[in-house]
C-alpha cells in the first residue's frame, strides 16, 4: 500500500477529542468522583462511546465482511474516545504507577496516532 497523500482531518479529530475530554471531565466531576471506582466509572463511559459509535460498522461487517473490509467505515469518535481516556487518566490522576505510564504512553504516543492515520494514509483494506 502506498500513502494516498491525505492527512487526517484535524478539525474532525480535534473536535471529537475535545468533546470526549470535556465529557469525561464533567462526568468525573459530577458522578465518578463520588464512587469507589472513579477511573473505572469514566472508563465505562469511554467504552460505551466506542461501542455505540462502532455498532453500525460491526453490523455492516457481520452482514457483508468483504464489503466492510473494502469500505472506509471508521469512527473518529471511537478513536478519540480511546485517546481521550488515556490522556485524561495521565492528566487527572496522580496515583499512576510505571505500568500505567507505559500503557498510556504507548496508546497515546504510538497506537492512537497510527490508528487515526491508517485509513487516511492508506485507504481501506484491500
């Protein structure tokens, strides 16, 4: 596969990332901080965004795998939710251990940018 010369849409991803980060902050302030599992409550919200925003693509894949693999059906909101939860955890929690930093550093610094760029640089699979 060759690079197609297109860069990811900064406004689309930036807006979704800001929305998710703000949503997590508001949820943390009014709900999660009042639980015994603050981070896990926020993580449930982040994963719910991923599930609901990728559900149509999953149904498409289950109905027609070949067509789904050839389509450009990605969810910027799902990708940004994943990135935002990792950044939020690093920024807003002070009790992280080295494995948290390693995990979140890899996810925010390497994996998320690669996933966000894949479809824009290389197009759909196939």
